[in-house]
C-alpha cells in the first residue's frame, strides 16, 4: 500500500512538472529580451575573437549592478556547441535549475519523520509556478537570479555538515560571481558557523576567503559603475518593503490589498524563522539550520531590494521579477510548519492548505497567460523595430544601444530570429491578402 501511494504521488509530481515545462515550451519566445541584447548577444560579439586570457577576464566584467559569470559561461557553451545563441534552449535548460532546487528541498523533507510524502506535492506547487515568469522566461535573468539559488543552497548544505564544510567555499564563490545577492552567502555562512559552534579555524578560513573575494567583487564593480547603482530610496518603507518582498507569493491582487496581503504573509514567514531558530537552539537538528539559513539569505536579498530597487514603490518589490525568492520562502515556511506542527488528524486544515495552494497555482497560470502573450507580441515587435527600423525602444538615453548588436548578430549568424517571428514576411503576406 505504501509503495502504491508513493507511485501515485510520483506520477502526480511528474505530471505537474511535465505540465509546467509544456507551459514553458508553449510560451517561450526564442528571441532576445531587454538585457539579453547586451548581456548575451553584445557580450559574445565583443569577445568572440578575443584570446583565452581576455575571454576569462570578460567573465567577471560587471553588467549593471551584477557580475554574472554563469550567464556568460552558458552563453559561450551555447555558441561553442551550436554556433548560435539559442534562447529557447537557454530558457528550457535554465528552468531545470528549479528542479535541482526542489530536489535539495526534498532531501530535507524526507529526513523528517512521520510526515506523509503527499505534502511535498504542495512544496512543488508553491515553488514551481509562473508567478515569476518575467524571470523564468528571460534567459539573462534566469541564469543569474534563479541560478544563484543553487550554489547558495549547496553552500549551506555543505557548511551545515562539519565533514564537508570546506566544499562550501567554491559554492559560495560561484554564488558571489553568479549574481549580486550571492555575496549574502558569506554573512549567512558566518551565522551557520556561530550557531553550530565550529572551531576558530573554520571562522578564519571562511571570513578571510569571503573578505578577499568580496573586496575583489566590489573592486570589479567600481571599474564599470552603472547609473543609479546602490542609490538608496524610500528608506521609511524599508521594513514593509522587505516583508512584502518575502510574502509576494500571496499577492494575487493588485493595489493596497495585494501589498497588505504580502506584508502579512512576510510577517508570518519571519515569525516562522524565529520559531525555527528557537527550535534549532533546543534540538540542534541540521534540517532546521539549513531551512533557517535559506530564510536568512532570502530576507537579506529582500532587504537589499528594499534599499536599492524600490525607486518605483512597493509595486516593483512584489513584482514577478523577484517572486522566485518569495515562492522559495513560502515553500520553506511550509516545510518548517509541517515539521513542527503535525497535521495528522486535522482534516480541515489539510483541506484548507490544498484548496489554498491549488487555487493560487491555478490563478497564477490564468493570470500569466495574458502576460506571456503580450510579452511575445512586444518582444517580436521590438526586435523588428531594432533590426529593420533602427529604433531602439529599450534605450532611455537617446543613443541606440542594441541596433548594431542585433544587425551584427544576424550578419554573423550568431542569432537569427525563427521564421515564425519574422514580421517582415508576415507584413508582406498581410499586404498581399489585403
């Protein structure tokens, strides 16, 4: 019976994951989008004939407020393997990172005793959803903002085990140079060492390594400062913006109501974090330490966004571009809750959880379909205008940045739009029909 139940759960999990990737396949636009023009296409064009050492150095060149080494590495691999940039492939493979993150969470879930496996289906529904489609359908952002979760989580896993703590160092370096918020793994690591009462030697190695490479990181960032980088805004709203960032998963309505819901949800997750800290201090369970550390990383990311990216108010804070962090925080909060508050015999609460998560998931897909279609139309029209009309709709300074990039990429066959996105042909056919 137990084996049969597990097989059913596995089938349901695979069915939902299959649906998610079908949804990706259906709505991915195999074209560059906003920063893809310079972060991927422009970068490849600029260094395609560079020598080996110059190419290595280029991997750590800043892009706006980030260094995105992995985004550039996978771009090089794409060109080396196929001769072109395949945005469809980058997005499909990049979303596989979400499955890796789910697997890491599952390793924590299965160590918990007396918790039915069916509850992990809720974690999958919470974390794997289109609420953050502006990131999961965007190649550059996917391989930086979502990628960073993997080395951060692996670093926390390694550091929480006294026998593998040293392997946390290379993972932390991958996080640091993978995305801007990756640097928060260093203070999180110090907190893990403190809570686990590790030897002074581990503190010294972790602290000195982090100090050296974070200094290198900020030195590299200063070489190419971007406009508005690290400018503080809306300081009085920082606490509320931080909580709203973490609870954004629940903000399915716009306006003040959605913001209030996000703040309340973020507050609940914060309370769960303090509860987990208390539990860990009492029981010293490694799973609690890992879950708590992941929450701290997410809250530090939320704080940074609240400090430096809130120029347009709370709307951008709870927007889809950052909701992967909120989805992960809610999934972690759920894991904490079912670990310490057993639901056995509480059928009404179980039913409420299933109804709530299923409803949010369905509404997330329903809301996102319109956004995907609008984004496809905009992306195709923007590329056409950039390539054929010399109109760079993404430039705000008055000097077109992407026209030369798009035309050179097409000329060298590094990127050519698929025929179904060729507006020139479609316009000619429309003229003939008319």
